[in-house]
C-alpha cells in the first residue's frame, strides 16, 4: 500500500521520474523527500513539545528534540542533493555524487550528539524523578506521531530504493529511530502514573543507546563509501555477465568499480582470441563499454587481453591452474594465461589473484610449487607469475 502511495507521490511531483540515472532527476527525488520531511517533522516537533511541556516529561521533550533534529538532517539531505546534482567540472571530473556520503556521515554525527543529550537528561531525571498526570488524549497524540513518523520513514526508504541513495536510507533510519523512541516514551507515559516514575528517564536512556547504534552503523557505511568500499559481488557478476554477452568476449576479470553517488566508473579486462585482428578487437571493447553504460548506467573503460585459444599448451596450463585454484582457499583465480615462444623469448605468463599478502610465505611457496611443476614439462620456459592486487582480486 505505502509503495503505491510513494510511487503516485513521485509521479506527481518528480518530472521525468523514470530517469533515475540522470543526476538532475535524482536530485529532484532527494530534494522532494527532504522538503516533505522538513514539513512533517516541523509539525510533529511542535506537537510533541507542547505535550512534553504539559506533562513535564523529559522523555517526551527529548523525543521532540529528536524530531527537530530530523528537520535539520532533512535540510542536510536537501543541500547534499543540490550539490550532488551539479554536473562534473574541472575540479570535480567525476561529478559531485559523493556529497550524499558526506550528508550520511553528518546525519550519523547528529544522531550521536542527540544520543549524548538524551543520556545526560535521563541521568538527571533518574536522580530526581518526577511524576506527572496522564490522559488518554495525550496517549493518542503520541501514538499518532509514531504512525506518522513510520509512514514518513517508509516514504524515505522507498524513494531511496528507487534511486539507490544512501542519504535517503540514512534519513529513513532517522525517521525510524524517532518512531521507536516515541514508542518507548509511550510505554513510559503509561508506566509512570502506575508507580514507576523512573521509567520516564529509563526510556530516554534506552532511546539514546538506539541512537548510538544507528549512528555508528550509518557512519561506518558512509566512511566505507568515502574510503572506497569493495564493489558489491552481485554487481560485479552483472558486469561480467553483461560483457560476456558481446560476441567475441571469452571472459572478463580485473573488474574495478568506483562509486561517486549515482555515478559508477568501471575498469575491466576482457579476453579476446589472439587471432582476432586488432581493429576488430577494438570494436569489441567499444561494444562492451557501450553496453555496460546503456544497461547499467556505468562509465566503463575496457582493456583487452589477447588469449591463445587454439594452443594446446595453453589449454593444458589452464586446466592445471583451474584445479590448483579449487585446492587453495586463498586463491581467487588465474587469468591472462599465455605463452611467448620465439627465438628470443620463451615465457609462460599468467596472473594469480589472491586476497592475502603477496609477500607471505604461503604465496611464495605456492609460486615455487607452480614454477617447479610447469618447469618439469616445459624446462626451456621461464615462468612469470604476476599477483593481482586485492582490490582487483575481489572483482575477478
């Protein structure tokens, strides 16, 4: 039900809403969610503050402050999407998409600050508990704010899913935390008149720990994105499968993904039969780049590796390395297997992908084992093994 409401809302207020990969359209989503949150939270803040002052409840007043903090975070969301929607320029050639990650980090910090304030207020009330009169109208008002905040959070979440936005996901958790904190306060409102005045303070402290957890989770996620988080394994698989659909592509590896908000930049190697003419191979790489950009919305740069498909020695080496890969849990695969056999050069070369330290004793021993095994069959060849770095190994 909420999904249909959100979709209708988006269709009504977001021009060209289906073009979610367009930075301008994406910015419209974010700013619409931000302004909606500001309007709703402003009303809820006023309602909760009045109720809290009437009942002399620190938990309700703290809950009102939390709702007001949602207004501030929504303003941050609006600003971040205004920035992220700007086109690339000379100083920011990859665009401004990471402004969303910064907004997420700021929201996380605000959650921490609010949580600290809740703990301080809760401890003060524990040391000096105060009872207050309770009425059913007040319970109904707070209960309605819970429903409104959860509904608002669902709208934020669903709009975030539509454009794959971490900032809107962070705003959703801010709304959700406000709804949960109101539920805790609701329980305290019932318990305090029944002879448990400390429940009011305990509720505020409990809310603070929830805020700390949510803030930590959001901060970690935003920091990972800013530092260069490993690409999602499923997305890497989609990239590889998409490239494999282009005729002439025998395989794909060394897939690297850099995310800048809505913009993704992909670097990858594809394998093409060495007997394919260079001009035709170049055309294949162009088709891979265009297909990935068209279907996945990612800017792609492709390097092609010529593979000796018909050389029986290469096939034999591939079979041996494939078996070796299955036997060693720390290996992530082998690729670029080739033989250079001329008057001047007699090399067997390939890349070995691993997520552990290339200089470790285990890897050195494994390289020695491989060289000895291949050397027994091809004594005239020098075996050169290149270790693929970890950021590439995860995309192999």
